[in-house]
């Protein structure tokens, strides 16, 4: 499982930030890296009060995943 982990900050209060993530089961880390920007752009369009401040793709070990 691959996690796209990203940080968002409020447009009106740039110091108020939150960590968010998207989980993918059928992609590789490289596919995540290549497809992250369009996914984040889509998220940003759906959440206009937030700015994406940073992101990374990482493997999620099954012991870390809580359903």
C-alpha cells in the first residue's frame, strides 16, 4: 500500500497546518510520485481555503495501517 502524505495550510492563517493522506493499493511508489501533482491539484480545487505546503509518497507497512 502506498500513501501520498501531504501538508496543507489555511490560506488565511498560514501557520495553521494539517497533515493529510491518500492511500492507494494498486500503484507503485514511482507511480505515486508521477501522479501526485494532479491528485493534489484536484484536492486543492475541492478545498479552496487550503494550500498544499508539501508532499511525499511512502510505503505503508500493514502493521501501521489501521482499517
